[in-house]
C-alpha cells in the first residue's frame, strides 16, 4: 500500500483511501463521497453541524463513541479508525435519539439536526444526555427548547 493510502471504517464498511491529500478533511471526504448527511456550517469547529462519532474501546472492551467535528479532522489521521455518521445511526431504523428528536419537534430547517443527532448518539451510550452534551452544537431555528426536551 502506498504511503498516502490507507483504510478506515465508515458505518461498518471498510473504505480504501488512495492518494490522500494531507489537507483533505474528514468532512470534505464524507461529502465528496456522497455521505452528505454530515453538514458543513462554519467549517471552523464552532457550529457542530459536521459532528461524527469516532469509535474507540472502553476498559470493558465495549465500543465507546466520541463526538468530533469532522471539519477539523484531517482525513489521514483517521487511518485505521472507525467512524459513525448520521447515515449509520439510522441504518437499521430510527435510533431512540432520532425518535425523540422527531416526536419532540427538535428540528425545523434541519440543517443542524444531523450534528445534534450525533452528539446525542454519543451521549446516549455514555448515559450523559444533558445540556453539556449539546454545548458544541448551534441551532438558528428552534430556540433550543424542543431540543433540550430530547
Ligand atoms: S462545520 Fe461547524 S463545527 Fe464543523
Ligand atoms: S433546525 Fe434549523 S438550524 Fe437548527
């Protein structure tokens, strides 16, 4: 394998990356490869629209999910890693955080929604669904109250 080629796992699927530019971000790669559920807002780490879950392993061997802004992550640093995007969260039917977001009216224009879902998804598995788990996500529509009810 060439030095600038590597693989990573996205939503359970192994993906080979070839001739990777060192400046290409994970967000750019996701969107250019058709995974457009992950949104670009600020492109600068401030809005949370681009949030994905990076998969790690806890001390008990179970998966741990870390919410990260994909606009700040060089794709090459994800070599060998596993990530989950919003497409992966819902691929076997709505996840409980998605069901709650829908039933509590937490989405209006929807642009921020994938990022909120990813932050809620990671918080769900840490039993930490609270205001702090959403402090990296901005919404211009809802006034936050419906989202906070999730
Ligand atoms: S696009 Fe705003 S934090 Fe990444
Ligand atoms: S629902 Fe429109 S920005 Fe949040």
